């Protein structure tokens, strides 16, 4: 959600700020289960909004290891 006045706003957001003044919160890392049953972890590092367009920059790491661990 991009609007703190929304009653459904999530306190565990990937961004800081509100409205058009958002910035990525690089202190958080998210683990996502992929459709192939493997995992990816993702960290947002930048966010930009130009008119109706939004641009996201992030780091990610994918693992297909049986133990689910990530390696560099």
C-alpha cells in the first residue's frame, strides 16, 4: 500500500515514507516461494515514481538447493 491513511496498510512495509515520497527500506529481505517450489530472496534498493509509472530496483538470489539454503 502507498497510502498510510488506508486502514489495510501493512506495518511490515518494504518502503519508508508515504504518498509520492517513498524510499526503499533496504534493511528488509523477503523470501518468496517460487512456482517451481524453490525459493528466491529479494531486497528492494530503490523506488521511483514518474507520473503513473513506477520503477523498482532490487537485488535477488535464487536457490534450487534441496536444503533451501542460499549461497552467494
